[in-house]
C-alpha cells in the first residue's frame, strides 16, 4: 500500500483512524496459514487441525499480553469493536439492567458505543444519559447517581482525539457500583494499554485499526464479570452439553464465541501484535505525537481553518473544517493529489452537533506515517483550498 499510487501520485495515507495498513508480517502470516495449515479448529483429530487450533490460541495469548489481561479467558474474539459492544450491551441488557437503572455514555462517542446502549436501554427499560463535553472536547465529569449501572466511554475520541481519563472514570464508576466499558478502537496499537492499570471492567477494540485484519476484534472483560453474563448468541463451539430440553455453556472464552471462528484473522492479529511489539508501543506513541505537533504547525496558520477541540491530551488524529470549503470537496481534491483523508460525520453525529457542524475532515496517523507524508499533505491542502476558493470567486 505504501508503494501504491492514488490518481497517479504516490499514496499519502492519512486515514489510519478508519483502518490501519497491514504490515508484510500480517499478510505473510495469514497467507502462510491459508496455504499450509488451513483446517477447522477444535473439531478434528488430524494434525493440521491441531496445528490450526494452536495457532489460533497463540493469537489470543499475544492479545492477552498486549493489553495486560490476567488470562486468555478474558479475551473474547469478536468481529470488531462494534460487534464487541453489541455483544456486551445485549448481554448486560438481559442480566443487569432494570427499569430505573441508568447507562451513561459520553457526548463524544462513535455511534458504535452509543446505538447498542440505546438498544439495551430500550430492551430493559433503563435510561440512557449523557456525560457532557466542553468546548475544548474534554469530558465534564461530576459524580454519577447511585442508580448508574454502566459507564460507556471511548478511551480516545475519534473526532477530537481526546484521551479520556480512564482510571478516574473507573474510580467514579466503581464508587457507585457501576461497570466501566471502554471503547478502545482508537487507542490499541497507538500507545501501550494495560487494562489492569486502567482498572476498567470491559475494553473493546478492532483488529483492523491496529494493523491486523478486518473481521476480527476483541472484547476484554474481567473474568468474574464475564462469568456473570449470559451469552446472547448460541451455536456450535460455545456449548458443553445440548439436549432438546436444555443446554449448558462452555467455559470462557468459548461461551461467547459461537460458530467456526475467524482462524486466519486471529493468526493475522497475533502477527500484528508481534509487529507492534517489535517497534515498541512507546516508540509508536512518541512518533505519532511528533507528527501531531508537525500537523498543528501546518494547519494553524491556514486562514479560516478550525480544529475541532483543544483537549488536554490529544492522540494522533486531528479533525478540521475550513470556512466556505465543503469537507467532501476538499477530500475529493486531495485524493486527486494522492492524499487519502476521511470526511463526513465520522460516525459521530452527536459530536458534530456539539460543534455545530454536519461534517468535517480528519487526518490520522499510524506507525508508518512520515514527516514527508505531512509535507505532501500540506502542499496539497493549500492547493485544494486555493482551487476551491478561486472557483467560488470565478463563479
Ligand atoms: N469506536 C471508535 C472510537 C471508532 O473510531 C470506531 C471506528 O471508526 C469504532 C468504534 C467502530 O469500529 P469497527 O467499525 O471496527 O467496529
């Protein structure tokens, strides 16, 4: 991908918050598995099946160590962040929410960490409430009422890049006996994550945003809480015994993983973890912070450009608008110069409403993003804004 051309120009990829590019190691691990070891796991007696089963579970333990979970049983494989939160919200709606209970979601959530909770509240009669955000894009935290059962907050906001104070939120949740669910889609792969140090109860993320494949994600949960929750999806592999009258479920993590799992994807995810560890997550974080300050110096002088939010701590992404320039026009023109950025509401319509806009554009970084990428982006941005403004004058 880094050697690919976009509209005849070398690709400048600044959309890692939407999906991360996959390293050669990830591609090769998946290709090698599919070429030499492909077999159904957990089921067959032949050697390739056993080898495939080992490789699949090795992927799980790599993820366990990446996030500091106590045991592999706390790592549930899902199809992505969205799937993880849907699974969790549906199970919590059944087992833990009653009329009068409250679920608090922040004002900066991606739709993935809002809509499933709306559904859970609708199903259970609980009430959905909003943790407000100030003009800088920081959460405004005050004590939660005793009827709070769930706080669901992103670790890093996908519009403002705000790094939320997860340890503090965990303390506030636990003070009222609530569980803290963290949407870590924008955090994993960009900085070291330790779920025990964060003290969260659940943590959801996607493989494809951390340089792994699409189609796989993770729901981390404390083992004692996962044991309390019922599965909401049934089928093969997640059961102990089945009769027409009743079914007993398998132990964690299989209880939440019905059906033939994403074997090649779990192996690719394990390879992505190896790749991140080889570079070092501290190094990746430092690198993205350097790019962030370069991006600030490049964007701030531009006439009419507004950066959404000035949070206390920002991760490696910036969303902007430019007066009189439609985000889609800008993204389309940039694409003509080989620059890939995201535009639109970024799956965060309430956040757009907070800033009084319907859409914006965003640049975001990964470990492979270079200073030169940002220089090329800067030149293309000036050219595109100039062209749009000139077009308006001529018109
Ligand atoms: N949460 C956040 C903060 C995100 O940025 C995204 C994707 O952009 C998601 C959730 C959803 O991730 P996925 O589409 O991989 O399920």
